[in-house]
């Protein structure tokens, strides 16, 4: 996973973030970000997922399992909190999303 550190550094710099700023967003220290970028440490699953959301890339891209940044599109999906909805309401939301996707395509 040598690519992780390099990809993280590139994504961070392209986003105009310093190591300190990224660390603050992740509630980590600057030295931890440095360790990630220098392939000394790997992030926890939670941090990896948060990084993918911050940079709008897939975890596969971050981990070097995907060679292109087209994975950015995949991770730009919006998550919707369906807490408190009953099964019929959840089905209605899912059907609405499907209909909108079909309209776009």
C-alpha cells in the first residue's frame, strides 16, 4: 500500500490543505498525517472512510486498488438518513431516487 501515502499527499495538496488543517478535520495530530503520507502508518477504517468523503474519492482509490480518479464520481453519492421512517416511506424514497436516476440517464 505504498500508494496510499502518495495519494493522500497529492489529494491534500490539491485541496489546498496543510497537514495541520487535515489533522484538525480528522481530530488527529499533524504527526499522524505525516506518518500516513510517509507510509509509516495506515489509518483506521473510520479515518479511511472520512478521508474518502473529504476528498470525494473511493477508499479503493486511496488504497491503490483503483488506478484512476473516476472513482471520485462513485463517492459523490449522497447518503440519506432514513432513521424514523417506516418501510413504506423508505420504499417511497428509494423509488424516487430510482426514478430520478432513470430520468438523468
